[in-house]
C-alpha cells in the first residue's frame, strides 16, 4: 500500500486515471487503452452506482497498480466504519473518506478498513475556492489560506491512522514538510502548466509542480481522456513526472522519503 520503489522508478505507475464513465464496457475500453501507460484506475461514484461493487474486481485484473475506490464517504462514524468494512472485502487498494469535522469518523474508517484497504482522507476538494470557503462561514485566515485547512485536516488524518490524503498540488508541499512518507499525498486537479481550466477544478497545479511538492500519486482524468492521443498524453505526463522527480531529488531538502 505504501509508495513503492517500483513506482518511483517507473513514473507512469504514479498516474491514477479516473474511470469517469457510465458503463462497464466503456471502463473496460479505457483500461485496455491505458494499461501500461497509467498505474492505477480509479472507480468513482458514477461507475460504482451503475455497475455495483463487482466492477472493482473486473478492473483490478488489468490494473498494474490496483484500484482506487473513490466513494468519498461522509457520515456518522458508525455508518462509515461499516461501509469501509464492506469496501475492504472488495479488493480495492485505496478508498476515500472526507476528513469532515469529527476525527472519530476517520478512526472508524481506518478500523473498518482493518489494514485490507488504505484509507485516503479527502482534505479540501480541488473544486473549492477561497470564496466558497468564505461563503461557507470560514474566517478569512482559513478561507484565504486553504493550505492551513488542508494541513490541519492532514494531521488529523494521520493521527487517525489514514494511509494518506487527497489534496491539491498547491498544498502538497505544506503537507509533505509536516508529514513525511510513507504518508501518501494524492493530488487531483492536475492541468498542463497548472493553467486555470474552463471546468470545475479550481486549485490546480501541473504534474511537475505536484511532484516537486512531494505528491506520490496524481489523479489525471480529462487532460488524458480528452487528448487526441490519450496514450501519448499519459506518456508525456510520465516524462514530466520523471523530470520533476529528478529535479526534486537534486535539490537538497526539496524531497523526502
Ligand atoms: O483530471 P480531472 O479533473 O478530469 O479529474 C477528475 C477526477 O478527479 C474525478 O474522478 C474526481 O472525482 C477526482 N477528484 C478527486 N478529488 C478532488 C477533485 C477531483 O478525487 N479533490
């Protein structure tokens, strides 16, 4: 479950491709298309609701780095613990839970997982802006510095025994400085050059910036799926990860673990 040496040596294994599609046949198509170009396949709510838990086993057969079951649980601790126990029986490598407000929920998730699935805690969604946080009632000191909120939540996740967190590449360095590996950092919201996209992602970063900041795995969907040649796009991102990793290792103190 930890960040493996193999994944460090072969950067394509650090790419997590979200199977954000409505049917098992389409998911299977993408798994065949991208096998060997991305390491981990992510099953999210849409596919899980349409296909049921069996989809995890089907995808797992062809996923070099396993299946990331991204259901982002958020409920009372008892319910989350029971749901995670059910997930743990399904063969996913990781499963997500929101950090939420009550650390007991995270502890229940870890207990339910019983070491059979790594629990990743979602800190602050990459689709959330400072303005959203302000509107939700966060004081300016928190709303305007999402890294503070991410870091606070990451600390709680680690204390609860989670395998890692999901956060933006923009906050990864804050988390990595405070919490060394093997605690995992998974970053969605990856966009070429870190440019602001015309979609729902807000706190974006480039693959190179996320890796230099200490991210272990990168969730990359639309930049691969919508590329004219998705395999070539994944390969280009893997090359970008390799270069960033080499650069980070060359810079003293820039990278731990
Ligand atoms: O790269 P793209 O924006 O297409 O990736 C979308 C995927 O990233 C979705 O599957 C979404 O659930 C996931 N995501 C996530 N955590 C976030 C934001 C997006 O897992 N904070």
